[in-house]
C-alpha cells in the first residue's frame, strides 16, 4: 500500500484550523488592547468577559488540532491579515469605534470558519467530526460575542457621531439576541464549557473513540483510495498516541499502577506497532489486509478496555484534579510535537 498520511482534503482542514488559531490569538491581543484604553465600565466589563472566553477557546482550538492529528501552519493570506490588523489596531488612523468594527468582522470570520470546518468534516469522514466536536463551544461563543459587539458598536458609534449617549435598551436587545441564539444551539454547547482543561482520562478517551471511528470507516468501504486515506490517519493516530503514552503517561502511572500492569501496556503497543508496519506493505483490497485489520481492532479494544477501566481508576485515585489536567496538558503537547515530526 502506498501510504499517504495527509491527503489534500485533510491537509486543507488542518490549514483552516491553523488559520482559526492564528486569528484567535489576534483577537485576544485586540481585546487586551481594548481593555487598556476603554474607560466605559459597561463596555470594559463585556470585553473582560469576552477575553476570558477567548483565552479558554484558544485551548479548545489547540485541543481540536491535536485530536485532529495534523499540524499545519496558517496560510500566507492569514499571516498577512494578522500583520496588517495588528498595525491598524496599534496605529492612530482608526478611531476606537472603527477598531471595534474590525474586531467584529474577525469574530464573524471565526464563526464562519468554524461552521465551514464542521461542514467539511461531514464530507471527509466521521473520524474528523469526532475530533472537532469541542469546536462547538468556540463556534457558539464567537456568535454570541458578535451580538455583544453589535451593542458595543451602537454605543460607540452614537457617541462618536453625536456626542450623546444612545438608548440604553441596546443591552437588553443584545441579551435577547444571545438568548435566542442559545435556544437554537444551547443543547449542544454551553457558555460554561471548560473543554480547554481536559484531564488525561478525557484526552485518552477521545483518542480511543476517534480510533474506533477510523476502524469503522475502513470496515464499511471497499474503495481502495478511501481505505488508504483512513488507514493513513489510523496509522498516524495510533503511532502518535502510543508514543506519547510511552513518553508521558506510563512512566507517571507505573509507581501506583504497578510494574506488571504497566509493562503489559508497553508490550501490547509494541505488538500493535509491528502489525501496523506489516499492514503498510499490503494491498488495501487484499484478504490479508482485512484479516490484519480485524486483528488490530481486537488488540486495540483489549488495550483500551484496560486503560479505561483499571488505569483510569488508578489515576483518579492517586492524582488530584490539577495533576490529572497537568498530565493531560503534557500528553497533548507530546502528541503535538510528534505530529509535527511526522
């Protein structure tokens, strides 16, 4: 099998996610500047809350990128956009009102980019949809921020044009708009979501579900090109996941999980790596490939059952909430670095 790890559709989604991340950092930079210069207590408070959401959501986006499994750089167009916007926001050519207008446009672009990624995921594969699920929170809050920014712009624009205060019912209208939007999508996400602080169990569990989905997709098709695409992602995800566990997780849990049980996890992954390398050399439509796929699926299921039952329980018993989240962050960063190397 000619193994192409990143096909063009998956790479395009990875680039879009990198663009979203770059613009999100720009948004955070803008809001910090707005807080520095804004002397209106109501508007200052709204920017403060937006900034808290946006700092959390940069973690959500980074988690999605790592779960997606392909690390890319922002496109040149996005890098140019970020640079030009930074110059405008730091300069004196634009009034405060005009700077907030540009900021609202960025929020709209972020919301649409998130929607497009979801639509693209539906076309590319179920495993992509699984990986980007946390993006729901980001999409919702980008849209809710747009409604708040419309209210901010009404206030700033009226002052700039007339020197007088606008009708203060603007804030009630903003809250009504946010509530109406929340009614549509609130069942899927909430403004209180804390997806950026996933603990190690949650991240490993998410990896396992994505791998389950990739196995399912391979089993459901006889299209050699699709099998190659899905197996390429499966190979990469399993390779990165297992290496990150061996670097970060297993050495941490060995003292309280036990040498024998921990070594069993190492040994199982070593056997799986040999099988995956063997599958790389096979024809996607060969009976041997399907037989090996079934064997790999059973090996992975046995392995994940042990991790999700006894290993997770040991982590929960022996590590504090903060330690579980720190371990998750270290594991996520290890995955990111391995993905970049691949």
